């Protein structure tokens, strides 16, 4: 699928008859996972470079999508997680509906929010990106629009009409396409329990320097003001997720805040290769076993506690992979560097 999308998108870029590209799911979801299980099985049955080779192609497609010379309209009518977020979150237009929801729950299986998440999540308000990556919190369509992950909210009953209108567009002009989509757009409203109504507190807690300090500040908040559900949910998620992954994400998202999409994707590739290679630990394979294969939901992390994950251990994930089988990721030159978020 990655190879087919890459081939088609490359052709569309240079085809003068193509004015824009529509990216959508085939069914009740947009795109959610699907690559993790195959990555684990191919690695365990062969060599860690098997999934690394796929991952290189996936990130190259993400880069192509983010720098596409034609407007790309992602119609997200359903679940968008993981690899699906990498495909859609850097496109020109990101349309969601009342059926949409977004999440990056990779930390719970010993991974980290990747595929450019340190770029598009770091550009959300204040430290909301840290919050989403550390807690795996799901956002609905309205929340995606309000925080900036999506550009338009269109009720699902209007999607066929919108798509028909888009197919008749005769220009690649962004303002023209925007005006067309605006005709189908409706106002999205937040629910009372939305974390976006608690941005001040989220910024206060998730701006702390370390994961340990974030958890400590949340615990103190419960002691002083009582247990709000969003806080207890966040603490439960972080306390059961991979300690090393939590620290990788916090560093990654903060580095990404001042970097380009290309730099973020290159870092993702390095980190993922270390994870696949088990440079530091076996956490990804153990998390996949517990969550996706045996499904006992009892992963044994190594190290098991945050305070046991040293800065030196985290640093290794951000360094070059010293392995004769490792291949560096290089993107083709692109003249259309994005400023879409």
C-alpha cells in the first residue's frame, strides 16, 4: 500500500490534469495501525532490518505527502492513529466528521509517537502535544479542529457532496479550494469534559522538565483539589506504559518544536531502528506481545521504573545506529517545504 500510494502521488504531482489529491479510507476508518504486527513478526522471523526497510519507505511517503506540490485533502471519517496520522496530519487540508477520532497510543506498546508526530503535535497549543503523546488521549473530530490537528469539520452526511465538488475543481489554488470546502463546513462544539477546556492546567503540568516531574505535579493536584477524571486517566496511562518510551517522546516532541518535518522524520527513523534492533531494551517486542499477541496486558518493561531509565539510555536512541546492516535514510530533494501547521 505504501509503495502504491507513493507511486501514484509522484505521478499526480507532475500530471497537469490533476489539480488536487483526495486521501481517504476505504470503509469505516481512515487508517489505524496494521503495520506493528507485521513489523514484529517479520523481525522475529528474519532480521530487524526487514521492518526497518518498510519504515524507511513509510517515512519517505510521509515526507512526500507533507511536501506535495498539489493540494492534498485528507477526508478522515473514522479512526486515524499511528501510520494514518503520519499520512494525513501534514496534508494541506484535514477534514474530520462527527465519526472521527485521533490518538497516538504507541507508548503503551513500547514505541513512541512517530511518523512525524514530534512535528505536528509539537505545534499544537502550549504543551498539548506532550499531553497527547504521553497519555494516549483520544480526540474526537471537534477537538481535532479546535486544537489545529484538523482544518475543517464537515458532517459525514455531506462528504459525498463535498467530494463531488472537489472532483470538479479546475485549479490548485489553495484559497479557491479553501473557499469550496468552507461551503460544507459546520461549527464544531467541544464537550464539557474535553481536555481542551483544561488547557491552562495541561500547560502547567506538561510543561515540566521531566516525566517524573509531570507525574509528581499531577499527583499533587489530586491531593490539593481532588481527582479529576482526565488527571487520573493520564496518570494511570503513564504509570502502565513503557517508562523508556515516555522519556523518548518527551525529548522528541520538544526537539521537534524547533525543527522541520524532515528533521523530525529523520529522528523518528533513527529511534525506530534502535528500537527494532534492541540497542537498549526489548520493550517494543514485549509490549507487542502483551498488547497485540498474547493480549494479557501485562508487559514487563526493562527497566520497569522511570527513575531507572537514565539519560544515557535515552541518549542512545537519538544517536546514529552503529550496525553494518543499517542504512541511512535520505529524502529526495523537495522544493515545496511545508508550513501547513
